[in-house]
């Protein structure tokens, strides 16, 4: 008798989604899906608005990664304006994006995933949270809070608000960096380095105990997409995209925002409101790929900063070839955070960082523009079309979660087949299947803009609709 297991919603994610697992008559897993269950509407909401309003409107999509939307949106608007922003404005934006990456990765690693890593997948769900982490390891808990505070405070110093700032505008930023703020950020760096070194040491100490999870947490060959600079180093704000195949060969290089629309397509599935991005020449689903920290570290030749470069060498030694297990997204986030600290320090030492010229102005010079940036969770693209008066007539957003969507579904299926046996599951099995999704750190608000709160109920339902078992949180 076939059965369906439903996890609704998946917990410790940014946003809400659910997982369904279909069992055959023998109780074996036949299929599994990760569903994003709310409709996304920001593209339609934007129609009729003046294009120069778009960055501040798009920042409202998410409270965790508003900076990514600010940057991708502003770059799309600058393509419409046909302007190049001032050098200092570009450097300040880069610093803002790095600060967001640090705080968002800290949220993902410490708040959402470290309860599994430190307390164990089988630990009591009542204590499997950031408060449980602080209780079990106060020093590590404080490090996580401190790193998130570090990133958020830099955003506040630069942009005057921690969430949804209006500082990034088409043409640059609204005001330059003050000397006192630069010195304040520099003074924060030693503590941030100490906290990150503590987190790296703690992760490396416990990672080997998760070998079973490493083997089945979305561990398979795939394509990878990420942004690099001209030296083939990691770049999060102003670079071009490279797409690699599972063996590390280049499928497509030099993908700019304009070319992005030519080479990347979006498919839909009946079980999710989030789209599935793919590389057009390979079609769907063969052209699916992964983005985010794991993809970026697989793609780059170096990080471009000394401490992060040492960590990158160690990261690449995790596998003979591409690092495929999505469990290693956790490791990659820590390496990127270290890079972020070093790069912020480097940017602050630039003698032009206090320059007052930080904004260019222009009107509508093109009727379409696209902008690409690397969000903490992966590549983000905004594409707009306007009329001659500069009002939005069409908009499309390609979100990192949609680009990882197929890999997340394949990962859920892989884990479910490994852990669900004879139609039976435990709370620990439930948590492991959820944890596959948490490795990707999907932003479901970015892909659906959901709101509200739902309880977690997992039901085992027979073919005739009878509930034969249930777990409630």
C-alpha cells in the first residue's frame, strides 16, 4: 500500500516550504520533492513604478539579504541609464555586500545549522536551536552572535540602516564613507577574526563525525555557476560568471548580465512555485546547476586574500576533483566569511575609500537593463524593461534558490532513500532530511515572499487517506 510522508513546513529556514516523500507498496522511497508553497509576486508588483525606485522596493523582498537585491537592482537600473558608477561608490558597494555575506553566513551556520552540528541530528528538538548551542558551548555561541553583529553593524555604519537601507541607488550610493566610521569598522576586525578562527576550528573538529551525512546530503555530480574576476578569484559584486561541468571543464565563460538572459532558462514544475533555472544549451533538467558558497569555491582558482587562500587549499583537498557533497556548504561559508573579513580590511586601506564622489546621474538611455550580483546563497539576477518615461513594464528576478532548486530536490530524494526504511521514520530521520535543505540555506522569502507562521506536522498517510503515524513540533 503506497504512502506519503509530509514535512510541512521545513524548519530553521528563511521562509516556509514543505517536503513530501512518496513510498511504494514495499515501503521504499519512490520519489521525494521539496515544495515552495507560496506564490511570488514582486515582478508584477513592480509594473508601473519608476525604474529609479526599484532598488529600495526590491530590498523589501528579504530581511536577510536585502543588500543583494539592492545591488542587482541598482546595476539593472544603471544599464538602463547607460552609466558607470564612480570608483569609490563601487568599492563601498563591494564592502556592503561583503558585510551582508558575513552576517548572512553567520545566521546560516550558527543559528540554523550549528544546532545539528554541535548537538547532533538526534538531539532533542526543544533544545536544538541557537540557545541550545549557547548552553552547550557558550564561547562558540557568542562567536556566532558576534559575527552576525559585526556584519550588520557595518551595514548600519555604511548605509544608516541594518535592514532595507536606501543608501544604494541607481548611479552609486547616496553619501560617502566618513573617517570616523572607517576607523570604527577597523577597530571591530580583531574580534571578528578571533570569532571566525574559533568557528573554523570547531567545525573542523566535528566534521569528521558526520561522514554518513556527507555521503548522502545532495552528494552527486552537477554543474556549478559563480562569479569570478579577471584573475579567476572569487568576486561577489562586479565580475563575470563562469559555468563548470561536473569534471571542472568550462561550459560557458564571461557570462555578463546581458548574456545571462541568453544562456539561462527557467522551467516550472507543478509541485513548487519556485522556478528551476538551467543552462539552455543542455536543456532541463540536464542543464541544472548549483550556486552559492560550494559552487563559488569549486569554480575559483584562488580567493585573493592570504588567510582565505590557505583555507581554500584545504577545502579543495576534501575531494579528488569537484567537492560535491552539499554538506560542505557549511565549510565553504566559513571560508567565504574569512575572505570577507580580509577583503573589508583591504578595502578600508584604499586611500580613495573616503572620496566624496560617489554618484553618477542620468535618465533613460535604454529600454532594458539587467544586473547580476552574488548573494550569500548564490547568483542573483534582476532584469527590467521600461517605457520611454522610465516606468517598469516588465521585470524578472532569477533567485539563487531557484537555481539550486533541482539539486535540493535530488538531495532530498537521495537522503530519503538512505534514511526511510520499510515506511518507517523517526524524528532524527525527519531532521536529517530537513538538514539537506538547510545546507543550501535557501531563501524562500526571496523566491516566494511568504509570510506567517505554521506548526511542523509530519504525517504518514495511507493510500486511502488514513493517518497511520504523526509527529508534531
